[in-house]
C-alpha cells in the first residue's frame, strides 16, 4: 500500500529527534510537506538534512521548514501562535512533547507546582488545536494525532504528571473527534510503549538512581516487560502516524492505539 500525502502539510511538534522526528521523516517520505519544531537549531538543521536525503531516496521532494521554539515557554508559544496565520494551511497536526519531569505525587511541593508542570503538556496541545481546527473544518479534511503513552491506559508509577496530563488530553481528543467528525476530521491518540529515545534514556537514568542498579539492568528489566523482550524503535510509531494521516485511515477516529509490542496485554 502506497501512501501519498503530496498535497498535504503537517506540523509536527518536538520533532528534531526521537518519535517526533520519525513522524516527520515518514510523512515527508510519503510526499507530505513538513514543519518541524524543536529547541535546538543544530538538531533541527540536522533533522532537515536527513529528511531531505531520505525523502529524495523515496522519490519525494516535499517542502521542509522548521521553527525553533521551546514549547514550555508561554512567551515563545505566543510568538509562534501569531505566526500560524501566515503559515501554509496545516492539514495534519502531530501533538508531541518531550515528556514532563518524572516523580511521584509527593515529590511536588504544591498543587500549583503540579499544575504548572502538567500544563507544559496540555496547554501547547490545546493552543495548536484551537488554531488549526477552523481551517480544517473549512476544508472538510484534517488529521490530529496525539503522541501519548501507554500510561494513559495503565498509569505508570513515579511519573504522576505524565499520567495526569495524558489522561486529560486523551479525553479531550475523543470529545473533539466526536464534535468534528462530520467535517472529515479525525483525531486519534497513539500510545507508545517503551520506545528507545532520549526520553527513555533519561527515565532509565532516573530509575537507575532510584533503584540503586545500573542503567543496563534497568534497560534489561524494561525489555522483559515486553513479550518480544525488545524495546521499540521510533519508526514503529512513525509508520502508524503516517497511516493515520492518510485517507486510508479516514474511518479510524477517536481511538487509542497502542504501539507497545503487546506490553499492555501483559499488564492488564
């Protein structure tokens, strides 16, 4: 099955590395014009060059652009929001983030601290959806895909902010999906399992210190949680996101789809 997105433009948040980068790369290889975001110009430049090379190998030469932005900065978000009006029509929005600070509920000194950390996940997603939905409705077509976590289905100990914010967005996505289905817009949430990214490396370091074991031991324990005893690759998510962005997935809406090697089946 060949996916052709050559007449579409996608905005992929937090896409200079990891899962976000894989989403941008696979969309571009399908001919989709892509707009990346990230905090490091160096990483963004490197990502753009790799996407250009890999897309051309696949017979595609999409437009590729990027914006340097810290999604945790309200000031920078406001500047970017003002730029959205002059940007190309956004047909596909990929909501992605680097993940909030790990820690259990007791590790936050106040409700305000917990709420502030949670809003780093929820606020950017809400802001971008509010800005792209009107034009999607006008054009009778749109795709919004939220990169979440299997923690949405089975909350994970020691990452309380992630559990809370992912649940918030998961419910919001389903509600918006129902409200906008008549306009040819679909909203779906992808639940990655243990995908080997910089975020997983950071969590492995955190667990190593908390448990008093080596990082290699932490990785081995994580792998054993998966039936195949292997960690996932960012492309395992990127491939699915590209399919969900296409017309082939027009009847898939309001869903939570796990990419976890069967891990959730063991946890339930």
